[in-house]
């Protein structure tokens, strides 16, 4: 097997270890890499001619952290703490051996160093970082439900102090080179092609081969005792922020804070054992497994267009037509122009088209003010957006995104007028969130080149795009749609056509469940808080106002008209109807809904809710309400899988977390069922069905999984 570490010893006695993982664009750490690093260290220590060690990379980046696919395989073994410690132990033991080996060690960090990559650098006695904006450093393990388990919680605060280290550890922040130098994470900056020579220069100065924390009399910068005012304050402030940001749904931040405080009261070797205890506990918690699988492994595959049909040549959109210059259309123009695509932004009136372009200009100006774009770059992007009212300007567009009003007649008209001038090879896509794609495609001359491309608002911030395949959409059209999403560097999921598709259909169950609770006499504030405590980003009443009760009303009325006698109203429908038709409270956009929106003041729940929905004498617990919120969404996802609307559990989970904010710690709607266990989930749903109605009855496919003891996500293989 090819080694992942290249070793060379110079005439000056400096040994250079270059990490170079074969067949990988970027170095990732794994048991194999750790084994090779350890073997290389053995060879260096056995050679009396070696007077110092440089650790660097043969690639453009230093190391991107641990191989999460390997870690996912560990999760699927249902590890106990002993197994978890055995898995993580060798890397931590190697790092401790490296920093106490008796020879000075310097890290030549020639590119980004994240997670285990930074932990490796922290175990070196000197660190030179490339002075390149891309050479960020950080310990982002908290984002996958873990802590840096090879000494990160012990070395970083011992190096720069608790006050500076805690925010980096608890937020998983990436730090640019200048900030890393200012904080004291690295000792020196240098051009990327000089980091090795700068490290060599330091080593040739015959430096002390000892980490600060191994020297007698070492004190943590700024102190480490709780009785010291700044330390007590730092711990309290960061603990409060953790509670605010996670509502105690994520165990990793609490474990990190505990490992830091407890570990810094004792010598480093004891602190490392304390860190290992907390790391093992997190590895055994399903939250880490869920986050790693959905947010990194499966999302990473989606970003690589894993669902793209094979055998179709790669394509790129050069000229994009966008029909409708509202918030959605202008957002699509902004992200597309930023990706280098020429955009034609069309609306019915010049002032509307210009307003859409001006919205893009405002977004670009914000980026300039934040230092993320130069003024010249912003001008270049804006120049790619051409506002117009003429369909003739769509000539030459190879891809079109329709983002006009959610009305079949309006959409049919723009489809017809666009295709009169578009090349016969162009793909036409609709950004509709609810109207079936196959029905809209009936108005197209080329239904096989018609597809749904559903963006989420605000487009510039939301990473997900739901690609909807119509009955006649060809594999080539799907491939070209995914290529376009890939150009935008957004994450696509692929679903089949149906009413509401996947994301809108499942998300609406959250809104209607909250509205149904109002009818039951549940305290409105309790409803909202229960949604938040369950992990949803916004309470169901507030989010119903945001998407607008008027939209929920219009969609339901359209469904009623389409289905006729087969129509079954969603729970809470009568409330929506009354608010829109009788009370004229259509939501935030209309200035009134479940909330009041006083000018210049904070929104608050409408006091009139108390009169409309008298408070029930006995109120349910927030936990029970939260279970209803999460389970109804998971159930609807299982139904979508049964019906073939979604065909991949990975897409279902990614869509739920990135699309409407289903709690990330669950891993997504189907991962939630896997975490609970299908049999137990079914049993609980039947209890809820007895209490609240047949909407909680499990679908056949879920019942079969429960009987067979199957999961939606099969175990990963090593």
C-alpha cells in the first residue's frame, strides 16, 4: 500500500514529513495516515543525524481534518465509550508523542488546516502559516456534534487563553491568517512557497523542543480558575450563548466547555484523558452520527451531483433568462451573475425589472462593505444582469427559470411567449413551489425539456435547490438542471413531480399542526416556544405569517378546485380561511396575521387570539407538542417515500434540514425515525393518532420497516 507520508532528511539534519494522501484532492486524516505519521516519526527518532522535524503537506492545503466517512462507519457499529476511545486514541497518543519526542518540531502550514489538521499543527513547537486568504485554520468539530478529540480542547486554550479559545471551539470558527497570528494560534506568516524554509530557519536556531505546557511553572494565559473574574465571566457568557443558540438540543458545545474548564485545572496529560472521556460520550450520541451523515457525507455527495444521470455530457449555462424580477427572480439573478452567468431579468414593466436589478446592486454593495468583494468585482457582476420587458431579449438563452406569480394562466402565458424566441435546445424550468410540473409542461412545446428548479428564499442565503422531474422530463434535462445548480455551488435534491413536491408539502404540515393546536385551545406562546424548543428555527404561527396565510389559503383553494370531491382539507384549514376571508389578516406581508406588526416596535402575538381560541383548562407539555411537530413532518416524508415523490433517504434528510430548517441534530426527517427506531416510532404515532386523528397513522412502507427492523439509512461499510 502506498504511504500517505513522504519523508526526506536533508544534509542539515532537518527531516521533512510531507502528508500526501493518494487519489485525494485534499489531505484528510484517517487511521492509515496516523499509522504512517507514527512510522515516519519512528524512523526520524532512530536516526541520530535528525536534529529537527518539519511537518507539512505535499498538496496545496495542509489537512482538512478527519475522514468523516470513516467516522460514519464507526457510528454504525453503535460504539460504546471504550470503542470510541480506542478509535480516537492512536491519533491523540501520536500527537503527544510528537510534542514530547525530544526533537524540535515545526509545522509548515502551506494551506488550510482544519480539525485534526490544526490539532496536528498545535502539537508542533512552532507554526508557520501561509499568508493566503484561503489558508484558514480552525476546529469545526462542534458543527458535526463532536469536539476536537486529539487535544484541541486542551492545547488551544493553553496556547491563547480560555477567553480567546472558547468562542473558536464553541462556534467552530475558521480564522484567516492575520487573525490567527494576532490570536497567537501561529507564530509566523509567510508566502506559501516559503513556509518550509521559514520553519527550517527556526529549527536551525536550535530551539527548545518543549511545548509551553510541559515547562515547569506554566500558567494558562489569562488564568484558568473559576474564581478569576475574567474566567468565570467567559464561562458564564459562553454557556448562556450555547443555551440561546442550541436550546440544549446539541450536546457538543456543553461537552467542549466542560472539557476546557475541567481539563485546564490539571496537567496536560490528565486534561487529555478528560477530553477523551467527553469525546467518547459524544461519539456514542446519535446527534454526531446524524450531523456527520446528513450535513457532511450526504450533503457532500449531493454537492458533487450524485443524482446526475450518467452518460450525459457536462454542460454549463452561459446565458440565463429569468422571468419575474421580484425577490425570488432577482435573487436567482444575483446568485447566477455571481457565478459568472449572463442574465436577462424580465418583468412586465421597466420599473419592476429595474427594481429587481437594484435589489441585486444592494446585495452586492453589502458584500463590498463587509470586505468580501471589491467594488470592481461587484460592478462586473452587476453588469451581467440585464433588466428588460421584451421577450425578444431571451434569444440565445440556453436555460430559463420562470419565477412569476403562482397562477397557472400567468405561467402558461410566459411559457408560450418565451418558447417563441428561445433556441430549440434551451431548458425551461419553473421555480413554482406548489403547482405540478407536469401540468405546467403541457403548455410547453418541448415538455421533455421542461423541469422544476425550486429555489428557497432568500436565494442568496438558502443553500438548497429542489429539482423536480416531470413525467416527460428527459434525463438530459435533469442533468443540465443539476449542472446549473452545481454552477451556483448550491446543494440540489431530486424529487418526482407531485402536488407540493416534497419540501412545500412536508413543511406545510408543521404550519397546519401549529394552527390546529390553536383550535384545541393551546396557549399561542406555548405553541411557538414548543416549536423552537423542538429545534425548528421559527414557531409555526410566526412562520405561517412569514410565508403568508394568504399563500396557504390560495394553495389550498387551488388544491380543492383541482381535486373536487377527492379534496380533504388539512387540519387548521378553517382557521386559515377565517383569517384570510373574514378577518383580513393575511400574514406579515399584509401587516396582520397571528402576530401584530406595529411600526417601529417588535412584533407580538395578536391579543385577539385569546377570544377566538379560548384557552383549554389543561395545557399539554412543550415536549408533547414538540413531538407532534417533528413526528407529523417525519410521517409525511415517509408517505412521500412510499409514493415515490422522494426516492432517496439522503435527499429527504438534506431537503428537510436545508430547505425549511428541520432540526439538524436529528439528521433530518427520516434520520429522526431511524434514531427513534421504526418500531418505537410507529407505536408512538399510533398513540398520537388515537389522540389527534388519522393524520398520525403510519403509512404502509413505514409499518413494513418496523416489522422488518429496517432503517432508512443502511449502515456504512468500511
